[in-house]
């Protein structure tokens, strides 16, 4: 079957640029993988390991909801999938090793008996989950650890840097990691980087009843995964300079921008700011060349998509429509940076400064969209920012405020929201 490649589109705030002046231009790059008819297409097999915290702090509704989510996961899997479950406190137990999901009742009976107790041997349990997958690695297939915890790594290896480095090493062996942090007591400075380096997703469950919804979104994303190990090169034309990439992507070892996994039919947006010298009216200039490497989910060899962006320069462009999608993409990514700045201020004890940064983001967002009228996504963004701003007035909410800021910034930057 002929490989279908992602659609790559380029947009600027106005379709044509002004001639005769130096300028910094926001370029929205939209990457849309081909859609897949999941109902009529044989999906990629899944090889999952659920690694579930059963430490004492998980007692009560957290554990009830976590068990329900794990049971839901079993329900959604096929006999061609594999599943293992590892539970941990200060001791680690393999509830059942990686096996085909053919006897769902037996798996669910074991999951239903999980109870909370003890401390948090997070690192060793996560390693155990990775090992259960590696012993039955699916090629091709999606091999992923789902780590669920409400606490800190306080038994065994506890260094976030060491654990995150191991997450990257595991990902290079084709085993990705998604993390689900529950409540206000887990370490987001561990779980977020683990997922980012591990090629998975990071989720924050504020209320235990949200757990099953998170599992549903995670599983839907796995089923719809189009490609992994995606990276991006942006090569500006002579005389043009990349001033910024607002997504703040991590870099690969070869200096390319490391992209999240690509989901079938789900657009991913990248915003790059280009510094452009004065150009004559009537001219058309090739501003940028793009190369995107990725490995399709059903293939072992990497593919490359290429695209180029050309734009026309005119004497005036104020009669051209403003593309509010570009405005939104730019503003939301700037808000993500503001959220990270607010976290730095919280860590320094400057709560008034953190609140001021968020207040400025709210004002900037409202001003940017004033000409367009109500936009649902913008209203939701402002509401999210306002809720955090209010919580920053309450010292009892500091840990939760920080987590909400961190996860919202991550979602905006990676397009996971």
C-alpha cells in the first residue's frame, strides 16, 4: 500500500507580507497526518503495562477510581493486544505478566483486589513495567508503560534527572512512557519530563473521577497513533533568520526539533518567528524549507516529508483578512511561556509576581481577540488562566496551582490539550 504522508500547511497573520520593511513574521505550520477509518482498518496491536501506585495515600476514592480505570482499559483491549499490571508501594508485585488479553475476567478479578498500603518505590516499579513489556516486545506495535501515582519517588532511585534519563533510554528501545499524576502531592518535575523524554503523554488528574476519562483519551490516542519518533528541521532562506520557535521543543541529538507522536487526522501546530529583511513589492520569496522525519506506526523504516513556504510581498495588506488561527496559536504559546514564568516565580516565593504574569496573559489574550468577537477556545483559555490567578491568592492551593500551570503549559506546547 502506498504510504500516505502528512499534509503540511503554512499560514501568516495576513496572506501577503508588506514590502519595503524589515519585519518579524509569525508563521503557523500545521501538520495533519492522514485520517484513518479505525472501524474498518486493522489497528496496531498494543503492548501495555499498567504500573499502579498502591501506597497508603492512594487509599479511598483514588484507589477506587484507579481500579475502575484499569478495568476500563482491559475492556477496551483486543485479544491481539498484550497487558501486564505491576503494583507498588515499598514493595513491587507483578499482578500478572505480559499476556494476550484473552481472559479479561481473570485480569479484572486480579485488578479489583488491589488495595492501598506502604511507601512509593516508583522508579523500580516503572522499571519492572518496562521489563514486562520488553520480554514480549511487539514489532510492529505500540509498547507503552502507563505509570499512575499520587506521590513522590521516595524508595530506591529518587533523582528526577536519573529517572528521566532512563525514560529516554527506554524510549530508544521502542518502549514509551505515559504518566498520570493524581491530586496535589506527586512530583510534576518528575512525571512531566518522564513522559516528554519517554515519548508518551503526561496527564494530571485533579479529581479521582476524571481517571477513566484520561484513560479513554490515552487509549484513543494509542489506537490512532500514525507515527512515532518524529522530528523537524526548519531551514530558512539566505538572509532570513529564525528568531524563535514558540513551542520550545526539545532538541534531538542531531539538533532537530523533537515532535510529539503524530495522531491520525489530528493537526499539530508549530509557530516559528522569522526575521525578514526588506523585500520589493510584487516579489515572491521562498522563506523556509521544512523536513520532517517520522516512522509510520506500521513500518520499521523512517520516512521524510518535505515542504517549502513561499510568500508574496505587497505595498499594503491591511485590506486582507486577518487569520485568527495564527493569532490564537501565537497567543496560546506565549501563554504557555507565561505559565512557566509563573512557576519560576512561585518557586522563588514571589506569588504576587506569578499572579501578575498570569494577569498580563489574560489581558494580552483578551486584547488579541477583541477584533474577532467571542471564540470558544479563547474563552476557555481565559477561564483557565483566571482560575489559576485566583488560586494564587490562597497559599493552601500553591501545590495544585503549580501543577495546573505546568500541565497547561505542556498541553499547549505539545498540542495535547
